[in-house]
């Protein structure tokens, strides 16, 4: 898979993270896009599987790749190469896989939901920060929190669209969406270092999602306004 093909895949599959990644320093951009492509493959496990057991089988397939299995899959080959270059720690990728298992079944309660969003999007943001050289524990935790807040905001914004496809990532048994939105707002307001700008763009998008939710206009779509907000934020430092 060429660099252009990898970029095209992430642009199509995860446009929010792609929008930030294109501003990452060139030496780190390919590995950052690979991390996002890997995350997309994990997210697809439940999307394309007809049953929960099949979703878990797909996740296990990726676990075997991380553990050393050779697979005739373009992302798997790139991932094995990156692991051989010690770009990623296997344990970090395994943790992302483990966290995705929560999607196989309805998420039972708020506590499980928070573990899910922090273990997936939150942990992904921290790993992305590591690729950008952000290894300070406090700054990594800030990135994890922003990634968590982004996930909450995005799940709230897309809940109706997901429901039409028979999926529900929100906690079961009822939830106070307003309180959950407040939690997300607090998390995406945490200050990040300048080097984290390619990830901090998620905070800008999350705040736009939350603003639309507060006006009763949740949306699954991104428009020119969202892209302009990100570009403006990058130039004036409008992320947390």
C-alpha cells in the first residue's frame, strides 16, 4: 500500500482524524495514518459482523497480527513492518483491541461506557501523541481525556444515525444525555501542548458537535464550517 493509498483510506474512513493528521510533521505522518487505519479496522469488526461472536473473531484476527502472525492484508503488512521497527508497542495495540470487545454486546451502564470510550478513542489519542513525541505522563493523560471527550460527543451526535442501522453505543437502561454532554465538554476543554495540534483538532470538532446538540440539531455529517473551524483553530491555537 502506497502512502497515497493509505492517506485515501483514512480520509474516507476517519475524516475527522485525517483532517488533523495532515498537519502532523512529515516524518510522523505515515505512522500516524497507519495507527488510524488500524483503529478503523478494529471499529469495522462490529460494523461488518452479523453477530457478536463474529465480531470477536475479527478482533482476534488482528490480535494475532499484532502478536506476529503474517496476513495477506495491506494494513496488516504495514502494521507488522511498524512493529518490527518498534514504532508501536504490541501491548498498546492489544489494549486497543481489548477495548473494542465492548462493542460486541450492548454496553450495560455508564461505568462500562466510560471505560469503553477511554480505552478506544482516549487511548488512541494518547498513542497518537506518542508518535508526535508527547511522552510526558501529564500531557499523555490530557490527550487521553480529549480523545475520550471527542468520542462521547461523536457518539451522542451520531446516535440517531447508528440506531437506524441497529447499533447503539450508549449505555443501556437510560441515560442523561445532557449530563454526558457536559462531561464531554469538560474533557475537550483540557489544555494540550502545541505539539499536539494534529490531535487537538478533535477538540474543535467535538465542541461543534456539542454546540449542535445543545441546539437540538445533532448531525452525523461534516460540512465546510467544520473544516474551516479546524483550519482557523490550527492557525490561532483555538484547541484547548
